[in-house]
């Protein structure tokens, strides 16, 4: 008993020292520029107009449901960003160290997560006011209930003699101390800790459900949020009292923390906040019911039911399938039967005149609609790729052409030349589109609806960024 605890104490000390060394090495390895300015304060962010939000991908915090981006932390972050008049930019990190290194290295401005303020954490982070409260619970399979609500083992020694109970826990997390307590209680002869740095909550649920692990510990709200998705799991064993869950910013970023605190102080407990709680943490909510239905059909890891078709035809034309999916979502919300203004039809909302020019039939199957849309996008890419060498610039011009027509793109390019601007630079094209309806900017009448086209580009681009976050940043 003594030797077992001694080993675990050594492990904790070693892990703590290792984390401290890693943090110091990471801090001293950054460039002088980053050391000079290790964070972006509120004034800087408002000048830039953007806030970078570190967030975790899972079925509670940040996920896709038929093209729609959803999640409790995501919706909180959207509301907070709007209150501060900032455009949110989401960055996904799925392991413990990368999240904190990103914050300390000024790669993100805020961690929108369930973080429990601890004395050790306060040395490296500045925590916001709590956005929620939740206790920790032990999650296990209903058919293999190892521990009851009194934290007593349900199995006798004979049935455990040749079995090790695997408890998966995230290293350096607040749940880790609960895992150690259980391990101490049973002398580490029954429960074997399997620690890692992953924050991949979906994987934890899947591993437990399929039997590759036997137990894990998580906050009760997140567990209940996933209860409908995993009906064979039990979460009745409470290990702690309700604890505060906060966001975090750089330890020196007082102005941003104060601004978030001010918003949280007025928002938590409001009707909108209560609706979010209901939407993501109630088994009766339509949102969770629908997600459970998608999960049973194995569709929760997809952008839409058309992913395979989009991937197939996008690849044939050398396109990023997530870019094509973002266009489809903006055009039709993945409804192949919708008809828009001017007779635009189907998933890709192709106009009749465009369909006639490319010998397409608008009334064809969803598969053919996707194929036709990829042909159209590739045609536009081919037309402008010699002018726009940066991939993002090219794709944004493609979106303008897709939305308003290549003729209008040419008109904007000519207008840029007349104003002494570079027609091959997206920033200059963006400036022209933003001012094209200004009478002092354009002499005479023009049919170009610049601001509408820009809004289209921004909307598609936001969804494209989300889809890349949630489906890998590389092709």
C-alpha cells in the first residue's frame, strides 16, 4: 500500500515538474517580438476588429449539425464577441498543453472552455467569472457498474482477481486529482490510470461505449449533454460538489478579462443564457434529440449527408470539398429542392442562364447538382487563377463571381484600375466592393451590389473556416 502511494506521489511530482519545464521552455523559445507583446489587450483587439478564440471540438462545445455550426461554448463566444463588437475567429486545439501554449504565445486571445480555477492554474492564466457550475461524475457502462454511489466496488475480489479496471483521465486536469483519489482508495491494484493530454471528449465516450476503457471522469453538465447519444452509460456517481467553470485569458490581459467579466455578469442568468442551458444540457431539447438521431445514423462527424458526393466531385476538379460545402450551405442549407430568386435551383442555386451556358439541367438529382456546381466553381477558378496567386484571394474572387457573376467581377476589376488600385489584389477589390454604391466613388449608375457581394463572401468564408476547423486544416 505504502509503495503504491509512494510511486503515485513520485508520478505527480514528476508530472508537475515536467509541465513547469515545458512551459518555461515554450516561453523562452518564442521570438523577441512575442516576448515584447505576449498578448493582445482589449484596445488592440478592438483596433484589429477580431478576437481569436481557442475552443474544443466535441458534441457539446463546438460541432456541425447539417452544416450549421453549434455548441454551448460556441454560442457563448458568439454573443460575447458581438457584445465587444469583435469578429470571432475560432482555433481548435485538442490537447492540454497546446491550448495553454497557444494562449501564452499570443496565438489565441481567450480559451472558451470549462476551466476550473485552481491555485496552480492562476500562476499561468487569468480566469474570468464563472459561466457555469458543475460537479464531477464518474462515467461507466450500465452493464458493468463497477462503483456505486457510495463509491464502493460492486464486484467481489474473485471477479476482479484477473481484471484491471482502466480509468482514462486527462493529465494535469482538475479531474486528474479525482482519478488519483480513486486509485489511492483501491491501492492501484484494481484501477489502472490511463492518462493523456487529450481533450477529445467524443473519443472518451466512444472508447467507454465500445469497451476499450472502463471509466472516465468528466463534469456532469457535459456528460448529461451526451446522455442521449450514449444511452448505455451511467453517470450517477458524483465525486465532487458543483465547481465554477470559467474561461481564461493571458495572465496579464486584465482589460480583456474585465470586459468579458462585465458581459458575463449581465448575461449569466438571463433568458438567453437559460435558453442555451436548455438547448445543450436538457435531454428534452429538440437540439439534443436531433443530435442523438444523427448520432444513431452515424452522421454526427459529417458536414452534411452529401459529404461523400461533395468530396468525390470536388476532388475531380481540384477543389477543397469544405469550400464547396460552405457554398452549398450558404446557397441552400443542403436542401436540393429549394428554388431561389431568378429561378436559381437546387443545392448550388445555379441560375437558368448559367445552366444553359454550361449545358446543365437544373432539375437533376442532388448528385448531379453537386457535380454541376463543382464544374461551375472550377470554371471560375480557371478564369481567375492567373491573376490571383494567393489561394485565399483567388477563392474570395471566386465567391464574388459565384454570387454576382463574372461580368460584375470584370466591372469591379476595371473600376479598381480607374481608381489607381491593383485589380489583382483582394484587399483593393474588397475596398472597391465596399464603396461601389457610393455616388462620389462611382460616376453614373452601376448594377454592382458590392456590399451584398461582400456579405456573401464573409458568410461563406466564416463557414469555410469552421468546416476546416472541424474537419482538419489540411486537405
